[in-house]
C-alpha cells in the first residue's frame, strides 16, 4: 500500500474518530419533564363516607358484579374496530421510531451489472475511411457502496427522541380508547337495563289499572259508579300502555348500540340481552386515589405530556441544521470483461470520501423551522396545562355528581316506600268500599311514578359511577403497571411532572 493511500485512510479514520468523539454533543433544549400545573393532594368534591383514597382498580366494571357487563367489555376489547384502529396507529408510530433510529446507521448497497457496447470507428469520425468500429464488448461490474452521516450535533438523536415520545403518545391514545370504550359500554348497558326495568313496571301497572277498570265497569253496571269514572280509568290505562312504546324503541336502540360497540352488526345481541335483568349493584365504597395519581394514570394526560416531550426534541432536531453535516462515503467494486476474471485483484477498485455539507446561507429557512418548533412547544405546553386542568375538573365534577345523586336516590327510595304503603292502604279501603276507584287509581299512579323515578335515579347513579371511573382514567392498564399495583398498592403511569 502506498504512502498516499495510507494518508487517505488515516484522514478518513481521523474524521470518523472526530465524529464519534463529538457524538455526545446534542444541540437544543434538554427535556426535564412537564411543568407543574396543580398542587392539590385531595379532591375537593369527594363525598364523605363513600370514597377512599386507595388506588382505583383498572377493571372497574368487575366491582358492579354483573357477569353480562363483564362479558360485553371483554368482547369489545377483542372485536372493537375503534380499538383495532388505535392499535394500528401504535404499530405505525413504532415503525416511525424504528425508521428514525435507522437514519443514524450507515447505509449499505450492493449492485451488479453487465454492459454490452460497440465502440465507434474513430477514424471515420475524423474524416478518414469508414471501416466499421470494434465489435461488441462485454463489461461486467459488481460492488458495494456505503455512506454514513455522522450525527455530530445530535440532529438524528433528537429526531429519535421525538419519534420515541410520539410512539409513547400513541400508546397512551390506545389506553384512552380503552377507557372511552369501557365507559360507553357501561352507560349503554345500564341504560338498557333501566329501560327494561321501567317497561316491566309499566306492564305491571297496566295489569293493575286494567283490574281497576274491570271493577269500575262492574260498579257502573250496578249503578254505583258513573260512565265518567269508567272513562277516566280507561284513559289512564291507555296512557300507561302508550308510555311503553317509546321505551321499547329505546331498548332496540340500546341493543344496537351495544352490538356496534362490541364489534358486531346491529341485532346480533338481541337474543343475549333482550330478557329483562336487574341493574348492576354498586360497591359500598369507591377507591379514587388522589389528584397526583389521577395525572399519572389518565391516558390523555400522559399523551399530552409525551407530545410535549416530542415538541421539545424537535427544536434540537432543527437547531442541528445550523451546523455542518459530515458524511463518510466509500465503495468497493470489481470490473472485468470476463465474468470469470471479475474477482481478480487487478480488477479491484475502492474509494473513500469524507463529505462536508453546510447550508450556511439558507435565507432564514432553518431559523423559520426552529421558530416553528418553538411555537409548537408553546402550544404543547398550553395543551398539556389545559388537559391537566380539564382532568382535575372532570374528576371533581364526577365526584360531586355521584355524591349528590346518591343523596337523591336515598330520598327517592323513601318516597317510593311511602307511595307503596299509601297504595296498599287505598286498595284495602277500595275493597272495603270506603274509597273510590279513582282514589285507588290515583294512589297506584303515584306509586308507579315513584317507582319509575327511583329506577331512573338508580340507573343515573350507576352512570355517574361509570363517569367517575372514566374521569379517573380507569379502564385500561399495562400489564407491568398492573403487576406493580398489585405488589405495591400504588398505581403507575406515564411521567407528568
């Protein structure tokens, strides 16, 4: 090897060594976590006696003791097209991360070719006699090329950092899709059971009112009651029958909604869910944790924090464009007229080139990109703050609604008990002849209304429970987090400092 070749190789090695030495130089701001938005350590609207500060359970629906609801949510997790779309976005973001990482590695390529050519007759071109050119000549080529852009100022590393944060954000979006889906199924299922319960009560009420109508007609025939009394009772019977029709329509709508949410076509769950069943049973107490835990476990907060980290990294990615870029390029090749001689030493050639590129005068393009990234960071910080405040508000409002609805439900149960007792006494008086059919009918109407209102309150209380779990970000948890929670009793989540 000649001294010149040795010198060239030494120069290339020196450039590569310099690149590796500068590998720790990364321009742009380092990410130190999201800003602190709130300092609360307890929920201000938490009702006393029915909530605890223990960590919430991810699969909150299990506490409702309804196997049908559990089966619906399990089915939705397997079949929901919305979840499948979110999972695809996670795979897409991970592929983008892998692409960003591969940009920091050398690029290698191989090529091979065979060229057949005919040389022109040079004497003919110079005005001499034309005697034809040299016959066809075959030329065989093969080789390898490589290039590597040295990440001297960390632009590629910042791009990887941004892509990694976006991949984490897409994972948090998937978790949020689980949270939303579980809550939607819970609300639709409770709505279905509420409607079925009210239809059943309405039909029982129709039976009672029909009995009153029959008795009133008998009394009219004996001259004890008037035709007006009969028509009043008949009107009430028909009104009650008419109230069943919209409830039946709502039941059909709820069945279709549950079918679609679980990834099935409308009507697919009719046979499974058409039979009336009681409402799920609420637990005596609810674990809600504290605001700090809420911010760790709510997927939308974690996603907002990861978008913030990504925007921060993008600033450094664009700042790196202010500085020179150094690439190492090289190649090995063999060229021969005979394929059998292709790999002979005398047919071997190589080259190595350190390549410097510096857009020193880009008329403000780089600055504009940096300014755009900084504005994106400001936007991400504002969105993070808004997401955190919104999460805290959701939890406080949900706790307040649950507490007040629970008080309302307890009051309505007392009203129902009183109305039921009054209806029983009035029926006894009617049978004894000391009360009119209208008195009995009015007492039954009051009892029917009180029972309907109480069932609606029961359903609303359960829906408020579902809304509370949704506001806490529960409904999805990574297996590693789940294991940590079981072992330490503390929920884990994404960083939100």
